[in-house]
C-alpha cells in the first residue's frame, strides 16, 4: 500500500530529498483525505522549518528519547537476548518475500518495516502490522503527549 511507503519516508531521518518530495507526497495523499488530514501537521512542519532544524528535532525526538525510539523490538524486549532472536526472525520474514534490507539499519527500524509492508500483499501487511500495532500506537501516544509533529504518522 502506498500509505506505508509514505509513512516510511516521513519517519526516516529527514533529508533534502524528502523535503523536495513533499508536493508529491501531498498529491499522493489527495486520494486519502483522512490520511492527508492526519499527516497535515507533519507535512506542514517539514515544509516550514529549515532542514537543519528538522534534523535536530528528529534526533532529539527519536534518537535521544528511548520511550519513542523507532525500533520495534527495543520496546518489546529491551536489550535482552530475545531481541536478537526477534531480529533474526524478522530478517527471515523479509527474505521470505524477497526483501533485502539495507545493512545499515536494524530490521526492526520502523521506516524499514513500513517500507517492507508497502511491498507485500495487503493480507501479509495487515497480519504483520497487526503484530506490531500496539508498539506503534504506544509510540504515537507518547509522541502526542510531547506534542510532536510526528505523532500522527504512527497513529494513522
């Protein structure tokens, strides 16, 4: 589904390419008015601030605040051994569908997971999202409490 690819882009570390693609993202969301409305604050935020300010906010939000980290298994397993096995299982799931994630990202990185969901059948995406939705929703609620423009990207 296209929404997963859009959310993946919006939740990734902001680069100039993302800012340049905002008109395309808005156009793609035009067919999904409820998602466009939900994501409007984030789109406006990204468009109205300097890239440096957006990048600093992203790092401060996601990299320096463990309660909203964008790594699914960190919220479930912490630093336990179970997290390692969960990573292996997720990589196997990716490979089963022919998806080769970049080595630079851990497999449970939310934007990577969402990119994967955009490439598989809707039934598979819904099943896997169903397994992760409670973590994503919890991150979204925590971001809402912090009045982060990223909150709705995890609650769509």
